[in-house]
């Protein structure tokens, strides 16, 4: 029984790591309070499954943030 629990826990942690890494561009944009965070999240969700869309969202999330004065 403990073997199946450990296997299930490892699978859950692996899946959690994949989900967090997939949504990392959107999370970075939200944490940085990027002025285009909604658009970055939309790009990440809609085109993140393509490597090019994910890389584009990541680069965009790391661009300069405009501060409101």
C-alpha cells in the first residue's frame, strides 16, 4: 500500500510541476503586475501548447512594466 501511495504522490507532484511550469509566463506577469498580464495569460492559455506561443508569452512577461503615475 505504501508503494502505491508514494507512486501516486510522485505522479501528483510531477503533474503539479508541469502545470506550474506551463503557466509560468502568466504567473510571472501577474507577480510583476505587468500592464498586459491579461493578454499574456490569454496567449499562454490559447497558444502555450505550441512551444513558440509559450516562449513568446514568457518573453512578453519579462518585458518592462509600465508604472502608473
